[in-house]
C-alpha cells in the first residue's frame, strides 16, 4: 500500500503534506530534526493582533475541475463548522467551568498536559487563529502531477502548502479519493501549516511518535490540531461531492 506522507526534507523546504493513509513505521519522521522557536505566547499574541475578516471564497487554478472545486468548497464549509464546534467545546474548559468529560480527557492526552484549564486556553488561542485563516482567500492548485505530490521516500501526498499565512494549497489526486470527513481533516491540517511555527510535521496522528510528543511539540504540530478538531466536533454530514455532482435535475449542484 502506498502511504501519503511528507518527508522531513520536504518540510524543511516549507512544503508539508497530509497523509492519505496510515504511514508505516519506516515512514516516521525523525523528531530530532525539528526545532521550534515559536512558543505559545507568540501564537497568542498573533491572535490578538489579527482582525476578524469576512469569509473569502477560495479561488482555483485552471487545472481544478468541478469535482475538485466541490471537495474544497464543501470541505471548507465543514472545516469552519468543525473548528467552531471545537472552540465552543474548549471555551468552558479554558474558563474552568468544565473540568471533566471526554473533551477534557482528549485534550490532556493529545496535548500532553494534565492542566486542562491552562492547556485549553493555549489551544483555544491557536484554534481562533486557525479559524481566521479558514476564512482567508486561499488559492487551490490541482496539479496532481506536481513533484510535491510524491515524497522523496516514494510515498503519496494528499495535499501540500507553504508554511505562510494565505499560501496556496496544492491538492493531489489522493485528496479526492478519500471520504469527505477525511478531506475536512486534510484541509484543517494544511491551513494549520499557515500559522506561526507550524512548518514541520512533527508526527501524524496515526504514527507512534504522536503519542510521545511533548506539550510544546503538540502546540505546533498541524495534525495534533486537525485530529483533535474532527474528534471533538465531528464532520458528520459532510457533502459527498461524487454524489452531488452526479445528481441530475433541480437537485444538481454547481461548483
Ligand atoms: Zn503537514
């Protein structure tokens, strides 16, 4: 089976992918290669400095067809809903009014900090920044033949982007064959790479290294935020573009 995955060297060049399927152990990233210099306080400051903008429609390169556009437009709509739901779940934890429950358990486990209230406040600040980025005017490229769609180790990448706010996101053919819920996770993952300090993929959620990240590492790991969000706020009910595009008559949607 081919594994979707971006190599560490890809990430150091600033282009990081999302795994399509569970990467093998052999594909694990060497964590020692990564050094993060942007701490939690830098992220929190960036939140305060950003002014909420009206949602912008994504734009598309000519190589994106209607199916591709549907996957992005519907995926982004659900990604915003998922992140809104995650923020709503974290807010009472950060306030100290919720101290137990499945979200608290998941938060302290996946962000590797027993202090749920304190960690929730930090994680919440990142999700608010991510939510703003989800409304940015992002251009999508659907050149699935691009070199970025194949890792140096022979894996297949689902999507890739540069680690800068507003950067274009590339969609590989693998992105379009996963279910819509997985596409939502991919999109949250790629948008997270646009936040300060999120250049490297320290561990994907299905890698053993994910369980041994430090709290500081999890705070700048794109898949930590994508995985937590879709588990706290399910993308259930996401639109299957393969279905809506094939429907004829008045129920047919156009993208
Ligand atoms: Zn990534």
